[in-house]
């Protein structure tokens, strides 16, 4: 009965987000005629490709009762690292694989701090966020690292059915991880660990091993997204992706994933990604000053957490 209730509430959350998405699109379309254009929707999807990858990883972590604040730093460091590797003659595909592996290694470190040293996830990843951002500056002496490898640069712009590779990468990741979360034992264990740690232990689930995998997945996706961003920008910039993790968490919470863990799905996260990125894009088209955009995104995060509080009370 409880599972059915939570499922119905999740469907209700998605319905509410769908209505919000439609209202937002109509509102910005009335305010700016350029909003409801295919070229602008392409821009929204391209901008969402990085944040979406991180939001997928954060969704798994939040459902399991954890959080990672380091994805923005991991993304920036990965962009600089891949640029440096390419500049030293490493091929495009090997460089991409190496960066993804480095990202997963950072995820393993985050997990070790949480599961072995028993640090709070917020504190542990806040610390690594600072360390990794510093490493992003140190790798190339604080300077942006330009990219000239033509094959690698094509990753960020090569169109397939009118959309570049990063968008299709996000679609593939969402499709695969949606099946993992909803149709596999691993996915069920994520819900159990986040919903009831005691039940997870009694069921014989190795929560530490599962959480380690989730941190590695999140950091790996963040690294991959940062590498794709560098391909689009033609440069690896150590100051890139600032605040990325907060946008990803906002998208997940807006999509109905409970901040307390145990509830939510990636369908809701996708809606949250579209709403948040569409909102950001609308503000840009309206020429809202950048400092007010920070305020607006902060307000949106508060709104998302408020909705999450109300949903938890209902549960």
C-alpha cells in the first residue's frame, strides 16, 4: 500500500512538472518571440547536456540518501586535463577514456571519505570540491588550455539528426540508467538503501559497495560532461562549470526525487532538467543581468526544497 501511494505521488509530481514546463514555455514565448524557435530549443538541449549528465548521477545518489558537491570542479578539471593530454599528443579517444577514469577515481575517493572515514557526504564532497577546483588551476598553471585536435573538437559539434553528439550522449545515458534504476536489482537496492538503511542491512545489501559505485558513476559522468564541454568551447577552462552541482541537485529535486532519499525516478529528473534549463535560457533571452540570474536560480532551489518538504509531509 505504501509503495503504491509513493508511486502515485511520483506520478502526480511528474504531472505537476509537465504543467509547469508547458506554462513556462508559453510564458517566455509570449515575452520573447525567439523563445519558441527550434534553434532556441536546440540551444536549450545543448546547454542541458552537461547538467543533465550530472543530474543523472546526483539522482541516484540522492535516492540512496547521499549527495555530491564536487561535480562542477570535476567537470572543470576534466576539461583542462583533456586539453593538456591532447596537447601532449594523446589521441582523442584515449584522452577521453583517461579523463573518465580519473573522474571515477575521484568518485572512489569521495566514497572512501564517506564510507570509511564516516564523514558527512556534504562535508566530504565540499572539501573535495575545493581541492579538485584547485587542481584544475594547477594542471595548466591557472591558464585555460586551448584544444586544436580536429577530431576531438568534432565531438562537441558533430550533428546527428540535427543535434550534436553531447545531446545524444545525454539521451543514451538517461535511457540506460532509467532501465538500471527501474528494472534491475541494483536499482532496487538504491531505493532500499536510501529508504531504510536497516532493511538494507537485513536484506544483505552491501551499502558501502553500492554507495561507492554511485559516487564513481556521478564523478565519471561529470568528467565526461566536462570533456564534452571543453570540446564545444575549444578550450579547457579551470573556472568552468561553477555551480553545476547545485543546478543538477535542483533539477533532481524539482523532478520529485526526495532529498531524504528512497523516492523518485529519472523521468522526473528529465522534466526538472528541461524546466531549469528552459528557465535559465528564458532569463538570458530576456536580457536579465547575470547577478539576478544567480538570485533566480537560488530562489528556484528554495522552491524545489519547499516542494520536497511538502511531499515528505504528505508521505
